[in-house]
C-alpha cells in the first residue's frame, strides 16, 4: 500500500469549503492507498508526476514519484508517498497546475512541506 499525505493548508481548505462533506473527500483521496494508479496524469517535472482526482466540480492535485509508480506493482508500493498539494475548480484549473509545476521547478517536492 502507498501512503497518502495531505498538506495541512489543503486539509484546512477542504474542511472550510465542504464542511460536513469533507470526510467524503478525505476518504476519496485516501483511496489512492489501495489504488495508486488512479487519477489523470497532468505532467511531469524532474521525475515527479502531477495527477488529479475529480470530485463534482473540483479537482484535487497530487504529486508522487513517477518512476516508482510506473515500475512497481501494488504489492511492492509500500514506500510510495502520494502527496495532495492543491485543489481548484474548473475555472482556475490551468493556473493551479502551472503553480504546482513552478513550485516543483524552483523548490522540488520540499516546496509543499506541511
């Protein structure tokens, strides 16, 4: 199983935006522990893959090690970290994706530390 991590700022944003339904979204994000290949591929920066999961009109963006995700099967994915970093609606989707890529180029994955 992979490990899913949600950065603190995103977790707070989910709770503020979705109130009582926030547990449904957290559960959706945590489904990647059992199925880490889920989600739509958006890009790759230095071996770090950017993917998205959709929930109604919102998109939740996560990053992970592209090499481990591509090469290993589910039985070996015990050390794969999937980190959810941002969310957006359809209107701000491209701006958010470009922001994630920019942070990865400048700071790497450490740019999203809690």
